[in-house]
C-alpha cells in the first residue's frame, strides 16, 4: 500500500504585462477588509515585517485596491474540503458557522441517515479511525484551516482569506502526518460526492497509485478545484504522486523576496504562493514541528500570543491553502465558475517572478488575487514549452517546439530565439500555432537559425487582445 505524508513543515525561518483586465458588472455592496489584530500588526515575535505578511503579497490588504473589495458582501457559501490531520474546532478563530454541515445527517444518533456509508458524519470524517469526529492531535490541519478561513469576527486573532468558506474536515493523515493512498483516495471521493468545490491536499508521496489517480479524476469530473502542495524536499516532483496529475494545481513556495524557497519542490508546478514564516492557528496541546526529523526546533518557540493560540511555520503546505482560499473566494463571488475556469484564471493572472516566463520553479508565478477576481470567467492566457526535438522538414533539419500557446482572445503568438543564457535581443523565427498543449506542435525552427552560437534560448511569446502577454523559455545547448 502506498504511503504518503504531510508536506508543510520546515524550520522557521515573463512578467505579466499589459493593461489591467476588465472588471465584470458593478457589484455592490462590496466586502471591506478585516481588522483582525494579527492582520494589521507586526513584530509579534520580534520580526520586522507584518505578522500576516503573506496576505498583502498576494493582494489581500487594507488599501482601496484590496482584492477583498472586489467581492460581494452577499457572496455565496462555498464548501472547501481540507484533507489533513483534522481540526481543533473549539479554537476561537474557527467559527462553528464556518464548518460544513451534512444536511442529511442527524448528529449523534448512531444512524447512517443519508445511507452514504458513514454514521453521524456531520462535519466530515476520520478515515483512519472510521469515526465522525476528525479531531486534530497534530496541528497541521488546523494551521491549514486558519489560512483559508480564520474567523474575521475574532478581532484578537488572524484573518483567513475566505469568510464565505464552509470547511469540510476530512482526516486522512495520522498524528504524525503519515497516511496511505487508500485513505486519501476515499477522502477525495467523499469530498466530491458531498459538494466540495475546492479540495486542499497539503500532502504528498513519490508515486501515484491507480486508486489515487481514479479519485483525482473522479473529483475533477465532479467539478472540484484540487490544490496540492509541491512538497519540501527541493527535488523534481514531475512524476511524484498527485502532483503528476494534470487535473490539479500544484503550488510551490516563495519567500519574502518573491523568490522560490530553497526547500520548495519543483518540476510540474502550476503557481506559487508565500510559505515562509506563515502565521496561523495552533490546535490545543500541539506543537506541530516538535520531533520532525531533520528540523532543529526548540519546544514552544513557534507559539505566538500570550494565550499561545497561534503558531508560525514554513512550507508548501501553507502555500497551498492560500491558493485554495483564493479559488474558493472566486467561486463564492461567482458560483457559476467551473473548476477549469478557476484553474485557468489563477494561472493566467499570476504574477511572473524569477526566470522570465512560465518555469518549473514557480510555474506561472505568484497568485494575484485582485487580477484573478477581476478577470472575465473565460479568461485564458497560457504559454509553455514542454520540450524540443530535432526533425526533418522538407529534407532539411529543424528544431520542433512542443508546448502551449493559447488564449481565449488570442492576438498573436510567436517563436523567438536569443543567443546565450540571458539574451540581450530576440529574433522572431516563426509564428506559433495556437495549441492548448502541453505537447502541441508550436512550430519548427530551421537548424540554420542557430549558427554562430552554442547556447540559445527559445522563447514562445503569447499576446492577449487585452495587451497582456505570457512567455515561456527553453534553454538549448548545441553540441
């Protein structure tokens, strides 16, 4: 049986250009940013930056341009499944009204009222114990939950991203953060069957079992946005577990300088989000990082606040729920959005960082909540180079470029080349064919175009009719 583990714990510690996307019809009244203590404070553990620094970095701040001001006050509740170590539902920053309730189940009567195979599953299920009380004895799941839906009414606490989230608590990891693929697969299927629009998976393993793949396919087919943490080993995860699926958003971690964190896995990454020194909720009687192999940590040093109700930690596990929070907020604001549309918008509007263009370290870039919430529901702007291959065309040698060049309103797509590791100029060598990829044939470059150099960069540049552009690069070493 496959085993997996949580991926969120570590020691503490081209550019999207063009005019702003057109906003949809005016919506009023709109949501005002929260005023929770830790959202507006800084220095609570002696640091120089805001306590919840990550939220402004993705667009959630107190300014007139805050992404929250693009959300209707009467946005609709949206079910978010958290498949993790459970939840401390007595934490004062977890409002009981923000928990999902199974409408067909009568609490504590010992009867499977809705005949779904789970007795008294009112707020979720513990798949390890086959129990309807998924309590968190580790702290990881509670931490994730706080990022998504920390209660705005707890003015002394933190602010979650989505006040309209209804959390479905599915305990699929044990108290040490380990699990089996069968538990995760069953939890994913449960979430899909019970209406979860977003599923957060801050966990991973090195291989994906057939049952896991079937569960992911099933949930995606039911319309769920599935968000997966990339992991913290600093390795290529293109063929790892659930991250290898094309039906999920794989999330890497960035630091306070918008650079990929050194621990963040890479490879098949969709987008990135902050994940360093993140503040969230502490489940009672837990110290999540204590005893983790390879982590130097002194008991209690991650506690925050006089009452020790809050906790800080780093990892891709805590970047993923930022994407889940945004995805669920988009759906709350426009319930008609499909999972494919949400995923496309989040990637298409992400803010490019690091190496110009879509890359294997941060994907399309750091999520941009305001741009995502402004975007039309069919918005798509995608560029990518999967690989190149040498071919014969018309009796002559050429380099075929395989990848993606797509937009819902495509203005142009072209293939360019530049010499060296960091080209100072680019030469157009062809028009890229529109293709959704990832293995679409974008076009061929004559071999003669590469004369005079050993190292070249191939660039696919895609332009939307709005003026926004995306690019992807591929380094070609000759000889």
